């Protein structure tokens, strides 16, 4: 009878240790998942911020180069308004190309870039 009680106590001890290990494993797994999610969100936020800043600076480059080019064309044609209309029409053609090609070229590029960053 004593032998049976010691075996039952041993089994209880092993079960308690196993329960502790399983709970520690679950806690570690949850912490690891949080760290991985944080890394992914941080990576995506960094890429997004970089893209926003790059877009901001590129817009200023386009603005000032467009103004400069419009003034130069206007001086060459001896009509400043015509120079600005030439550059405006160039930007209009670029905008139309963007609208026409967005589903075939731009959206897949952006989507693939975001997916690559998520699984990085």
C-alpha cells in the first residue's frame, strides 16, 4: 500500500512539473509572438515613413524643377504662359499614365513590396 502511495505521489510531482513546463512554454511562445509582431510592425512603419518622406521631397523636386523648366521654356518661346502650359500638359500626361497603369504596374509593385516586408 505504501508503495502505491509513493508511486501516486511521484506521478503527481511529475504532473505538476509538466504543468509548470507547459505553462512556461506557453508564456514564452506568447512573448516570442509579441516580439515578432513588434518587429514586423516596426519594419512596416519604418518603410512607410521612409516612403512618405521620400514622396514629400520628390514632390518639392518636381515642383521646383517644373517651375524652372516652365520659366526656361517660356523664355525660349518668348511667352511665359505657354511655358507653364507645356509643363502642366507634361504633368497631365504623367497623371494619365499613372491612372492607366496603376492596376498593372503600380498596385502589384506596392503590394509585393508590403508583402515582402511583412514576411521579412
